[in-house]
C-alpha cells in the first residue's frame, strides 16, 4: 500500500456494504419525493441542482413550480433569464439559477436537447460538478461512478474512521477511492446512489446522528471508537466578514418603485434590488434637497449569507419627483414583481413596507 494511504485505511466492511444500503433504501429510505422514480435526466438534474446546500422540504415546492413552467429543457432554454431568476427567488445561491439556464441552453444547442449520458460529458456543462454528474449518470444511466457530496463524505469518513483532513484535496481523493471501491454492480447503482445520499441526509447527520437506525452501524469504525462526533475532520474554517449596506427604496405614486439590476459577479448578481450605498451619507448625496426631510430610515436587518453577514439599512423615500437615478434601472409596479428575480429581503420589503407606490 502506498505510504500516502496511511491516513486513509481501506474499509473493514465486507463486500455487502452496498447490498445493505440498497436493501435499507428499498425498505426504509425516502420514497415519494417528486423527483424519485424517474430516469429522466432533466428532472434528476433539476432536483440535484436545487438540493445543493438546500433542504428537501424547501426544494419540493420550487421543483414543482419549475416543472410546471418549464416541463422540458427546451422550454427552460428558451426562457428569459429574468423569469428563471424570478422563479428561483427565495431559494438562495442564485448562481445556481444562472448556471441552470446556461446549462439548458448548452444541452439544446450542443446536444440537440438530449442530456449527455456519461458523467465525463455531463461535467462539462455549466453548474455541473463531478458529484452532480455522478448522481445524474448513476441514477439515469446506471453508470458505476461515485457521488461524493458532503453527505456521502460524512458516511464514508465515519464508517472507515478516516483520519484525513477533508479541507485538503489530496485527502478528499483518498476518501474518493473508498467511495469507488464500495460501488455495487451497475444494476443497483440508482438505488445505491439514492441510499447513500439518504443515509447521510436523514441518519448519519452532522449532529445527533441516528446510529441505532443505521444499516451499516455494525462495522462503523467511528461508532466503535466513540468518535462519530469528531469525524469527518475539516480544519479549514469559513472566513466570515460583515458589511453594512444602505438601500434606497424610492417610491413614486404613479411610477412605482425604482429597482436596479445588480452587476455580476457579486452578491445578488443579476437580481433586481434597490440602489445600494456604502453609507448613509453616500445615499443622502443622491437625494434631492427638497426630498431630504421625507427620507425615512428603518432599523437594520441582518441577512446571513454563506461567508458574510449583511446589515441592511432600508431608507424609504416617497414623493412625486423623478430623481433621475444614475445607472441602469427603472420604475416597477407591484404587477411587475412576479417577473423579476428579487433577493428575499427585497421581496419582503416590497410586500411589507407601506407606501404610496
């Protein structure tokens, strides 16, 4: 065995590891989710993208609405990106929606509207990484390729008492070798892929795992060593920072509310929002002197992102004057909101903040 593998002991489990998971999935795994029971790569792809860093209960409604509006990859590819972003509003991680739209166009223009069948081809499409490609190929084509998302890494790291630091790509590659070794025959790939994802999502959870319900607990090394809580190891911490944004909600009784499309790249890229300023003084500098007294500053709201805390200060300006805001943007009325991609705080404010607009 190469020296590097000392940090990644091969699993002590017998060859029935996959068989136990397949049997567990059929008897006790999740069933009845709207994207299960299909080998349609469009539907599997859509669900896999939506489920990235998002809970199942949140995804179900979005998934159903997307399929109702875009029943095939052709309809999605033809859609305006603003409509796609509008349907995605509230699901977060908006780059997923932009990549979703680009991927649909690639499938239509480069693959004749048919998703490629192999993971090596899928991974070349926008927004599809190796793990997502593996999920699609294994579920839809029974390809023997290992999904390797966070849930799967946790299951395998605990079952083998893997010591490697998952913040290091080299250690991830070693654990991926374990994932490949454990794959079942092709005929069982769809069930096995769903099983190992479900096990990590519902039983082998980051906190308070249900080891008593685990089908592979009998030879789980982390459980035997009382180390479930400390594995997998990942030393690199997410570096968080904090920013304060001052947002100007300009309301006009006839024209509506002024919104600007956010630039890319960046936070809320491509979405519509109120003009953003770095300070209250900067915001006041664009408000005409005649309207300064009417500016209402609301208490800040905290909006938590993956790597950043945004302290959002809403400033509402109602009046009959057109201030002529600089940069791209326009006036929008409530009837327009449904067709716009809006960050959740903006949509909430448009619904909750009183005004004449």
